[in-house]
C-alpha cells in the first residue's frame, strides 16, 4: 500500500470525499488547488506542483465558507495532507 493511503487510513476522524476549488494563501502568494477530502481536522489537497507551497498556510474554500490556518502533514508529487491548526471547520 502506498504511504499516503496508509496515512489516510490511520486518520482518527472520518473524511468526506469532496471536489471543491480552493486557494492556498500565504504572505507573498497564493496557489489554486482542489480539495479531494475534508474533515473537521484536516483535508487532502490536490496541487499541480509542490514548488513554492510553504509548510504553513491558510486554506480558503469559498463554496464551503471556510478560511482556516493549516500545516502540511505529508506531501506527494501532486498532493498535500493538511491538518487544521485552530478554529472550527464549516462543512457544507
């Protein structure tokens, strides 16, 4: 089993599969991404490239009215597993 699937299976909180456009925002820049799954504690982001994406950033999902600080937990060539740092997630 690939490492990322093993990490996702070990998540203590059940994640919902979604397909939502989002923004990775940080001082000095922003990148578009797609949220592939989402829970109260984190998410799986699909990104075109890892280049330039910092360890800590803000995730904004306009359609879910979500704007949360987060940190990268793991990375692959086209994905980032994140954990939300504080506050409450709005799942819609």
